[in-house]
């Protein structure tokens, strides 16, 4: 039997409306969060703008100072201001140019180029930190959603336990305290739900801030993710990766190069800078009409470092100390990176082992225990308190499993950020 045309149209409209609503639901996958953060995060954009600004400095530092064009009236008599009265009166125009001692401009440009390269690595470093924080908060949100789901499931189960306990009590086969005990556990779950909901609101605000979105914007997490955890190379291999790929180490090396160039420049500052100029003076005919020759003047001047012991030599000492400071900073950074790698590596391995233990051993056993307890309770072979305790234990293990999985992925995010390399897995 076919439906009337209007009914068919109405059903199609409902289907299309449901499809449209479904399209409006945006699930925030981890990759989507990373892409949005990389595109919209203001702190990363700030560092990119800074690097772009610093990249414009080297050509400026390596260019000669602007020449100076001058115009002047020389030896003008103040009694008459007549250009023809005195022989030395002239209108002069000229150009002069300051020329640093050979090699100074190249060193200034080289210093600025090293700083620009360090700024470029700083952008990469901030990018890795951003990815780490996004991954960390995203996995925290995922865990909180799973924990809230587990609480909802356990609340439903405990309500069933309450019904069973009340039914057995009404027929004289159970105790009223069993129902009260189940109600108490329900209240505890509600308390945990309140705490987890508050934690989720906080994490949502933090993630939205990283994504440059309103703090209260709704975030819908995927219902399922891959629970596979990779196998990592050895710590020694990770140290090697970090030494070659970590942006902060590369930035420190560029800063050391810049400090070395500053030291070389300070040594050259003992040598003089020069100023050359050419000036043309035009003279008027004298009062009797006799023509006067114009003048051409040439100038060469230089700085004289007469205070070298208290100025230039002190600058050299300063640059030596700054260079040593940057070398020590690089070593301190490298030591900290290796410590961070070891900590993140240990955290990942520990939580990975916990995930395996929960998923393959503890949780299946706990579920079998709950099922057995429930069957036994229904035939008066198991105490109600033990039944409730077994269900609460299962709830705790399932929650701890998702927490361990989240922490393992957070440790992995920390590890990739510290190493500065994404594909570190075997």
C-alpha cells in the first residue's frame, strides 16, 4: 500500500531536516583540534610575526648608512648679505658618506641573520609546545567524557540493584539496608559526576583558548578512538633525535653564532670608521663684474679610538662573557631536554603497561565477577554488599583504564614535543 503524496513529502522533509541537523554537529577530532590551533592560535601567530619582523633586519644591518646631502652659505657678509661683496662668499652643496671599517657591515649583517634564524626556530618551538598542550587537553577531555559515560552506566545499574533489593525486601527475602546502600553509592556517583563535569568545563575553556574560540563554545568529542599505543625506540635513540631535530637547541646554536659574530665585531671596533665627502661651492661675480672661479672641496675623516682601554676593550670582554653565557645556556637546555625525555619515556611505558593490564586482565575479570555476583544475589547466594562493591570496583577499574590511556597519550605528546619529531615510533 503506497503512502499519499503529502505524507511522503512530509517524511522526506523530516529526513532532510534530520540530515541537516546532523551536519551541524561538529565532532572535534584530535587532528581537527591540531589543525585549528595551528591556523588560529594567536600566540603562534605572534611568534610568526616576530620572526618575519626579525628576518627584515639583516639587510638593514648590512647596508651602508644613508649618505648626507648638505647645502650651505659660506662666508656671507652680515653687513650687506651681498654674495658679490667678498671673494670667499659661496653657496655650497655637497654629499658625504660614512664608511665603517672593512668587515664591520658584514659582521653586523651576519649577526642579524643568525638572530633571524633563531627566531625562525623559536616559531617551530612554540608550534611544538602548542601541539603538546592541545593534545594534552584534548585527551583530558576525552577521558572526562568516558568517565562521565561510565558514571551514567553505573547509575543505571545501581538503580536496577535498588529495584532488585526493594523487590526482595517486599517479599521478605532481602533487607532494607541493601536498598539504602545502593542509594548511598548512587549519591557518591553523583558527587563524582559533579566533580568531573566541573573539570570538563575547565578543560573545555582551556582548549577553546588554544583554538582561539569563545571559552564556552561547545566541544563534542568522538565516541571512539584508537586505543593502540606504539612501541618506542630506546632513550638513546630519542636523545639522538632530539639533538638533531629539537628547535630550541637549534635556536640556541644560532644565538651562539650571533654572540660569536658580536665578539668579532667588538674586536673590529678598535679600527676607525671613515667619512668621505665632496662639496661644490659656487661663487658670484665680484662687484666690478669680474668672474670668480667655483670651489671644489674634498673631505676625509675618521674616528680615533683614544679610549680603547675603557671602551672598546671592555666591549670585547663583555662579548666574551655573553658568548660563554650562551654556551652554558645551550648545555643547560640540552641537559633539561634529556631529563624531560627520560621522564616522558618512563611515564609512557608505565601507563602503557597499565592500559594493557586493565584491558586484558583486570577489567574482563571484574566484569565476570559482577555478572557472577548478580546471578548469585538473585538466588540469595551472594551478599548485596559484595555485589555493590564488585560493581563499584568495576567502575573504578574502567575509569582508571581510560585515565591511563589518556595519560599514555599525553606522555606521548610530551615526548614528541621534547624530541621535536612526530614520527618517533617503531
